[in-house]
């Protein structure tokens, strides 16, 4: 499946980064159908998600981004 060639603007990228842990949880629960279509396309374009054998999974980059988004929430503000 071809990937879109666009890259989302910075504010959109921040929203995607913040939502990636939720998306990862949906993938673990096999609920990829609950990921909003616009997010899914952007995650694929950013190479944070990839198709693998007919299912979606986090890429190494996506995994690192997800860990960073999660650890950022745990830091005292």
C-alpha cells in the first residue's frame, strides 16, 4: 500500500505524538479500526506505523516516539 507523501505541520505532529500511546493501545487490543482515518494516514506518512502482514504495528521510530510521549507525561511540571 503506497504511503501518502505529505508531512503534517508541527502542531499536527504534536497532536499525533500525544495520541500515539492511545493508538499503540488500540493496536495491542486489535482495535485499529478505532484509529481515526486522518491519524492513521499521518502515522504511516511519518513512518511511525507500518503495515506488516496485513496488520498495523509501530515502527522503531514510532515506538521511540511513543515512549517519549509517555515519559513526558510522567515528569513533574
